[in-house]
């Protein structure tokens, strides 16, 4: 058990993004102090909240990470999705800063669920390499990993289809069951583990329901007060859409996980389908149902699209 010193802020990585800002909110909700690591403070205006201390830094800039980690006992570490080598190098930069600053414990918050054993799929391989790097530094830590984020519904392209056409079209067949989670729920789990000092575990964060695509669309529609249909997008079309938005070649990297799920349905079920099961340190964690989450974000769905 490594109790939190409430006089010291918790260092939150990627604080300007969807996942990191959720951790910032969860930390503040507990009356704890936050040191928010951001690359561009001007783009993180939503974090201008009482109790937030800013730290300008970049995961590729070791000096900035060393400065951000001084005086910190605990952290929630995330790295942006990219090539595995870059992700591991960034994680190691943060871990070096932790060790030099005397950080006592941290939560490693991964961007996606993964298999418990090694796998050639790039995003799962990157997760495993980052975990191995974390273990090699010898600092106490816990892992939090999601099934699939509800927050993907709030991306501009998804919102446009949902609100204009009444369609949600991810690159996943309708028959695939998913226990959808959210950035807020994963942040809640991370803070529960830090507060209790429960390090050493690997925690799969899932929703309370295992839903087919059609059942999921019905929950989303009920939350929005309108009809929403599920339409599984082909992986080729998904890759083209991502390439158009983010650059040639990015679609293939992003789609690789979904191609793995399509090729290995039993693995997809093991990773995605099972609802949340109580775990040591998370006995009081109560995952948010899809319809309740959508109702809470109705304003986000209806805000003006670019």
C-alpha cells in the first residue's frame, strides 16, 4: 500500500486530450491536486480549473519530463498511439523521469485492451512492450486497459452520421458483442487504484452490458431520444476514411486491431465482450451503462459540427 500524499499533485500525462482530461476531472473530483502535462497550453483551455497546475512538456523531451516529475509521488501515464518504437521510447522517457524524481507509484493507462500473451498485432505488441519497459524500471504500478471507448461516438465524423443520418458505422460487425466503457470510467478506475495504493494488478475496464451492434444502437438512440441504426463499416472503407483524415498509411495502422478481431473472433470475444467483473482494488467501481452515458453527453452530440 502506497498512500497518496494529498499535499502533492498527481501528474497526469496527455492532459489536453480526451483520456487525460478525464483523469484530470476524476482527480479534482476527489479533492486532489493535479499537475497537467500538456504540449500546447492554448489548446487545453478546458483544463483551466481550480486545482490544476500546468506543466509544459513533451514525451520526447526528457528535460521537460524531468521538470514535470519533480515533487511528484504519483502519476497516471499514457502515451499517444503511434509506431511501437516511438511509443516505447516515449514511455521510457517518462519512466526515467519518474525514477530520477523518486516517484513512488503510477498507473499505466493503455489506449486499448490487449491479449494477456504476446501477439503480432501492432497495437497489442506496443502495449506489451510498454508494460515490459515499466516492469524493467522496478517502480510499483498498476495497468488499466479499456474494452472500447464510448467517447469514439463523439468524434466529428461519428456524431455527424448519428445526428444527421441516424447511423453509427464503426469497422466492427453487428454480431460482435462489446461491453463498451468510457474515458471517464477508466479515469475513475485509475484514481481508485491510486487512492487505495493497489499496485501490481492488470485491470480490464468494461461496461456493465455485453451488447451486439443493434442492441448498442438502440441504447444510443434511447439516450438521444431518436432512432439510431448500426451499420458495420468495411475495413477497406474505414482505412480510406482514416487516410483521408490523417494521412496516407495511418488507416492501415489504425485498422490493424479491427482486422485482428475479424480474423480471430474468439480473441475478440475475450477482449471485448465480457462485462466488468469486480477486481481487487475496484470492488466499489460501478461502470456506467451506455444509455446513461449518452444522456449525460447529449449536449456534446448536438453541439455544432465544424
